[in-house]
């Protein structure tokens, strides 16, 4: 197989990194190599990629990587991992011919136009307007946001760092959350309460309320864990053994997610629909009251009626980010060469 027919794609996150070597003919369905690695176990991306390629035993010259952080001129500082990612550096150190870097939410945005009905679960039916802007909100380790605009022929993804905007409580019950967190941090963003990083903050908020009892056994498990979020989510998903604090934390997370999805819809006028992606929401589908979620999404005063008309879909295909990264990577590989300057 020619090197021009092979592409390394990667989804580089604060918790995990998914890597695949794919051919253009078979795509993600039949990768030549695939691995999921724990990002924090490596000092940098070069080391991680080098180990993967050595193990795969494949000659790969082109790569396309999505990262959890803003990308400027092929360079990114990851938001929740102390890595700097630079396409030119990766080319020099790993002998790539080209490395394209894009934001992970921009990657999801590239996938949105290709998703099928089986890739989605609808939370608010609405009525999509063809050619209208689409919005994406994705809670994973952090909170990503992006949108797509129609240029008359196709949708163009636009990155955003809206997840780092100031948090505002959507309900009276959560009114004390921002002041509580300001006692610990100098800035309270939506990411700090609507992400894998944020879920423990919600748990702590409810734990520290008067009259709320924490299970000593569960507290010990949390204290012994390097990442409390999976334990909190797992406890909330077990109806046979109720955990009021975990239930309250996850309920608050879903309320904030619905409210911020509505905020994003207004900010970019997303009459083409809002897509909820990321690793956490699909896990919580059994806990989502769709009527309540839609009600919170639409609770925007005079604009409530407008929001009822906007479709809200959850992306349940776990490979959506990689699908978008692959689409962008192949397009970049096959772009026509830049015209030479006249002599």
C-alpha cells in the first residue's frame, strides 16, 4: 500500500488518546492499527506517537490530529494536559511529511454533516432550517463548543472557546454554586461545572451544604481515587443503591448542560440544530428526562418559543470525533498544491 493511501489520525484528550492508522479505501471500519492510550502516562505527544508507530510497525508519513485546546497556526497548548503540540516539531522528530492539527470540537464539526439517524438521539425535535447555523457542545474532560456555518455549498466548521465563558446559575437551587467555587478559584467558567473536571466540583458543592450526609465508605473511595468523576457517574447510574450526593451532582450537570446548550443556540443563532457530543452525555442517557431537558434548554424568557423550534440531538456514535478528523485529514492530503510564485 502506498504511503499516500495511509493516514494516521488521533483524538488527543486530557484523559485518553485514541490513535488509528487508516487507509482511504477502508476508513475507520477496518483500521490498519488502533490503540487507546492514557495521555498522562506520557511526557509529550512525540513519545506517545513514537511508541504507537513502533508497535504498529507501519510506515506512515501523513497525520491529522485533533486536540483538546485552541489551535493557532498548527500549534496548540492542551487545556487539561501539560503538552504543547506543534505540527512542524512532529514532522521533524517523527519523520512525517505533513501533520495537520485541529481543535477537537472542529473535528466533531467536520463529522456532523455526515452523521446518520442511528448516530443520534433526539432530545428536542424542533424543525431544522436547511443551511442554518449548527452548534456543538461537548462535555468530556473539559467543555468544548463549536459551530458550523453554511457558505452556500457546504458547512464550514468554526472553533470556539465558549466553554471558558463565565458561568451563570440556571436555577435558584444552583445560585450558590458560583460563589462557592469563587472561594477556591479566580474564575468560574462553564467548563468548571459542566465537564469531567467539573463533576467533582458539583459533588463537593452538594456535600458541603448543611444537612447533607456523605457516606464514609464512598468518601474513602473518592479520597483514594486519582479521578473522582467515574466513581460519581457510576454511583448515579446505579438505581439499586441510591447515592443522593452523586445523584444531585449529575442532575445539576444535566441542568447546566441543557441551559448552556440553549445559551450557545442563541449566541450563534443555531436554527440548524444543536448537537451534544463528548464522552459524558451518552453515558447519562438513562438519567435524562427529555421533557425536562428540553424545558431547561428553552427557558430563555422572550426567546423560549424560538428555542422550542431548534432541534437538539445527542451524538451517540463514539467515533464521531475521529470521523471528522479523518475527513479533514484526507481533504488536506489531497488539496491541490499552492501555485508557484512567478519568477
